[in-house]
C-alpha cells in the first residue's frame, strides 16, 4: 500500500507541475488579442490548418501500417484506432516511451496478430520513432546553438541524446530477446518449488521463450527491412516535421511573426524533444514552456509564441489524444 500511495503522490505531483506550468504560460497571454487575431485570420489559412493537421494525423497512422505490414495488412481506420489509443495512454503516463507499453495489447486486439508479432511491431515502432526523432532533433540542436541559453541547450541536448540512446537500445534489445531464455529458466526452476501450484506456474513461465524467440525473429525482420524504414520515415516526417512546421509557420504569420520556414520544423522537433523526459505526463506544461523559451531565444515575441505553441500542441497532440479515449475504452488497462 505504501508503494501505491507513493506512486499516486508522484503522479499527482507531475500532473500538478505540468498544469501549473501550462496555467502560468496561459496567464501571460492576452486572450482578447489572441481571439481578435484568430477571428481576423483568413478563412483559407484556417482551412489550411485543418488540412495540415488531418494530413499529419493520417501520416502518423501509416507508421503503424508500416511496422505491421510483415504480419498483416490493416486498413487506415484500424491503424488509426491503434495510434489514437496509444497516444491517449501516452498522455496518462509520464514518458512518451512508457506509454508504448500498451501498444502490443492494442495491436493484438485491433490488428488480429499474435502477441509475439504485436510485441515486435510495437517495439520496432518505438525504436525507429526514437532514432528518427533523435537524428532530426540533433540537426535542430546544431541550428539553435548560440541562440538560446546554455542551460536550455544542455537540457535539449540531454533529451536528444536520450532519444538516440533509447532508440538504439530498443532496436538492439528487440533483436536479442532470446537472451531472456536463461533468466526464464531460472525463474521456472524457482517457481517449481512453490507448493501445490509450482508445476503449473513453472509451465507458464517456460512458455515465455517461445514468445521471445518468435518476437526476436519478427523484430529482426522489421528493423532490418529498408522498405519498412522508408515507409515509416515518410509517415514520421509528415506527422512530426512537415505538418507541425507548416501549422506553426501559418500561425506565426497570422500573429505577425516570421521564422525561417525551412528551419522552423527542426526547431520544433528539438523544442518538443523534452517529452521523452518523465517530468510530467505527456510532457504537458513543461513542453510548452521549453518550446516558448526556444522561440523567444530565436527572437519571436513571447506574446506570439505562447498561444501559437499551445494551439499547435492542442491540434497535434491533445486533440488526437482526446480522440484516443474512445478506442482505449476497449482495452483493459489492468494488463499494464
């Protein structure tokens, strides 16, 4: 019970920090001015924002189709249910990677593939995502050197390095899941000594090597296939580079600010890399604060940056996460 209370206290603290940071940022915004600017925005720009947002979400859906392709052909709607549900869970847990724990269960239920293949697909999706993010964020990090504070630069460098390290670790571990076999053997031997249920329990544990071996083989097929990497990369770039870049560029123009449109997507990827650090669930509040600090350092007025970043996060992250509540209803969260 002590551990449970501690975990609840930590979660509440993290939510509190995130919401407090978000509330502080929003308190710095003249909502009347923002509302006036939005109302004055040309209808064509608003339509473009909607189309870009939808395009980015659909691109993200296709990344799941890429990693599931070796096992099954799934429709865009099914991939969308998987992505939205995973995104919803990501907002409940402190780190973006920890939210991926739910993915194998969701994939198994939605795509109809066995648990070993679902584990491989979910793991490969996480690893490839992190590698792409780390590489692009590193380029953006170079672009902002000397333009933001040293402390902020070091924090972003840490989160970028963690993305690369996490991605490589997941990919390498995924292809060596059979290394768990020895541990499984030891656990089965210990379980066999448990009175009355030991034999049945040991049998359950010994069944794990079959799953890990199948998962490792499937993982290797995904992570070494250049076609999957290419298809995944196209979807990833559309969802995390192109769509947010165009969306924020249009919003900046509507609010009277200008940023290099070619470098803007890189700035965003780097500024949002803080989501990997388990500071608040889904990076809420802290991500907006970090991105604001980055763009203020780049010369964009704070009064413009805060509402634009909030709108971008709302359209690109929070709204899809809210939509993911519905497909997540079909998932038993106790399996986590």
